[in-house]
């Protein structure tokens, strides 16, 4: 049998309307396997069996519970289905769980399927016609309004072949799930098998899983390895999206996995306690108040949370709005996922949600900018999402980082980035031979802030070469890595927007020179140090004698040392001209032989302390070198 597009068909409908008996009539397999199910005569947990069709296509069939007490289990079963058999018993017609299940299918976006009227052997034709009309009226306002209606008897087998043909026809129209890209599987069963260990089952929503592959278990956030795979009871090397899969896991024990967990590509899912959604309230529901406590069903998980309505105090039946879910337990959703919302008590389905942002910030209510942003996310495709993620980032992003944030494959992101680069909607810098992306408006904003800060800095410190890059990073670019900022500044320098000298950055038109008043004072300072010759005075005493304010003194010292006018050695400052003169005198006397400290002292006519400072400077400049207690010139 070929599996076609790996399609999953699920049953839905009221309890005791014959879903399990119909499943057995179609497949020859009894899905109620638990002793409690057999004793009570009702399905409690979803049952999964293969369904072979005449075309050679094999479907996965999920038989879900119909009792109102087991809607949670029903939701776990239909979470990954592609098409549905809505089952309605001819002897009872439409019942409460029929309506609730139909609402759930609508909220999950399931629009392909067939309505099956069962137990026709228990009614006459006239009654059956009434039930058909009732069914047509029921489905008219739903996405299943054009679904075929097939009447069958699971006991006698009447019209079962016709139903199989209809299922085959509908299955041929179902869009194939993507088997490329990240894999994601919601766990609906967990058990331990002797000799194998932990086994989980679920419907593979996207991507593929291979034996030996490493996966992430969420929200437990632990790494596991695929030890074995089965599809419909047969061992396989690889499972594809749309298939019912049993996964034998290594690296975890059964106690760490629950129904509601997820298996996914490492790094794809991130747990969150807050989710931005579009919330849709059913017409049949009561008005929903701000901060209402609800039950949220996502995949096969159920968690409690509260709804933060962002633009109103109350959501009326049949209305939609933007809201933020505040969860009591974490979920790991992706953008675009659908969720079912049920009342905390009584436990009835009241609406559905579509995930706009799986990990947003906490929003203020009635904030127009937030509502505009959410409206854009509601209408956006992957490309707009990529731009939005780059826009929100406080630093340039690599292609891999963009893909991880967008929860897409890199091959899915790359065409958008290339297109946006060509159209100028994205700009880039290169860091360690890797391209990193930002938006032009971000770059323009950061450039404007940088130039403004530089202008203020130059006014305040005209004798400084420029603002230290480390300080600029701290003030404007705290999220940037050192190399990211260095490459961005280099880009701006190449564009002649600013200038970098060593570890300082300055405006392109900054004149790094003292004014006339400063020039005069600097000249006076240098005269004192040059007059001191090889025995210079202390800096603070010079400033005091010249009546230079402390703030100016610090700037003068920085300028003089940066411009190589003064040389610091130990705790003293020497005129550069004096240092050069000392070198000339010593070289004249000892160019060709070693000399001792005392000899240098006598030659320079100064004290040992000052001589030692001069010689240590010459050593540091690699003009001289020590050899025991003596020194010699290197060149």
C-alpha cells in the first residue's frame, strides 16, 4: 500500500453514535483496547489504525472519544488530522457533542471531510430524510458546508464501500504536509516497553524523523535520541510529516514525558508563559470578560491561563479581537498555530485562537501601537515576519539567527533576505567572514545617535582624540558584540561618515587641536618640563604653580601624552625632546659597549631615580636591553 500524502482522517461526533463501530467496519480493527473502554462500551482515549483504500492509498485513521467528559482526549486526537468523518447517529440526530466537535473542527481550520450518518438500519427512510435535512442545516454555516453526506450501517455493511470511495476522493484533494524543514510532533501517548524503554506516539505535524536523530523534548527541554521508529506497527528508517509515528527514545525515562509534550528539532521550540493571539469567540458562547480564566488546548496539551483583552473589557459572542494569553504552565507554540479555548467551568468550548507571536513582551492595554503591530502580524507572511524580527533585534543577526527566531529553515529564509538586500529593505555588515543583517532604518537611527553623541563629546572634550569605542558601545550598542560594532564603525568610516583612530571614534570633520588659550597654556607646561631636563617636576606641582584648574589639567595631560609631547615613566612625566636628548647623549658614549646604571647617571648628571626612569623607557622602546646589571644599545 502507498501512503499517498500521509493523510490522517479523524472521527468526530457525539458519544454512542457509532464512531468506533464505523472504524471497525472500515478497517476491520477494534480501536477500543482498554479494559475500561470495553466495560463501559465507550471510547476514552483516541485509537489509531491504518485505513487502506481501493486506490492503494493508506490513511491513518483516528477514532476519538465522543463523551463530553473526554473532550480533552478528543482534542488530543484531532490536533493533527487533515480531514474528518463527522459521525451522526440516525436514531438520535444532532446532539450537544456533535455541535461542540463541529465547532472544534471549525476553530482548528479543518475544512475537508465527510458527514457520516450511522445506524441507518435502526430507522425508516422517512426519518432518515429528516436527519439528512438536520445535518445540512447544521453544517451550512461551517467550512464543511459542501461536505458529502453518506448514510451507512456498520452492522450490515450498507454503503461502507461508498464511504470508502468518498474518503479516497477527499484524500486526493488534501494538501500534502511539508516533509522538509524542521520536524515537530505532539505526543499523545507515552508508555514503556520491555527491552526498548520509553516510547511516544503522535502525528508528525511537519518535517521528518530519522533513526539516530537528536531531538528536543519540550517543554521539558531535554535532548533525546531516536532509537527506533514505527509507522502503523512497521519499523521504518524515516517517518514523514502526516504519518502516525511511534518513536522509541533514548536519553530520557518515561516519567519525564507526558501527553502534551513535543518532540522537535533542537532549537525550534521555546517555552513561553505569554502568547499574542487573535481570539475568536463562538456565537454560542457567553461574553468573555477581561482576565477570564480559561483552558487552552494546543497540540495534545491542555494548560490553564488567563486572557488579557487588549482593546476592550468584554468580548461578545461571535466577535474577534487581539489578546494576550497569560499561561500558568508553559507551552512551546509556533506562529500560526491554532488553539482551542474552553471555559474553566463548565468545561465547554467557547472559542479558538491563532498564534501571532509565541514569545511577546507584556503589553499595555489600549495601546494603539501594539494593536497596529499585531494587525501587521495577523496579515503578514514569512517575509514580513523576517523583517519584523530583524526590526525588533537590538543587534545585527546572522542568517542562522534569523531562521531560529522565525522558527523556519535557513533555506526558507535565504530567498527573502536576498530579495530584501536587492531592494534595499535590509542592509548588512560582515563579521568574521559572516554576513549579518539589520534594517536600513536601524542603521540610520544608530548613526544619527552616534553622530549626536560625538558632537556633544567633542564640545565637552576638544583636546581628546575622540570618544572611546567602549563608551560608545555602552551608551548606544549594549547588545552588540565588540566585533559587530567594530565592523559597523569601519563601514561608516569607509563611507566617510566618521573617523576611527585606535580605540577612539570621532566625527569626520572634528579638528583635533587646541584653541589659542589652550595652546598658550600647553606651551607654558612644556617649557617647565623641558627646563627640568632629566629631573622633571611632578605634574600636580606644575599645575598648581601655573594655576591650571583640575578639570583642564586632566585634559591637558591626556592631550600631551596622546600626542607624544610628554612621556610617562614610572610616576613621572618627561618631555619627549628631553628623552630624545638623553638617548643621544648615552648613545654617543656607549653605542659600542655595555654600560652600568651608575655610568649613565654620571653621564646625564642626574640622580639614580631619574636615570632609572629614562633607561626603563629606552628598554620599553627596545632601544636598549638589560644584560644582568648592565645595558647595551640594540640598534
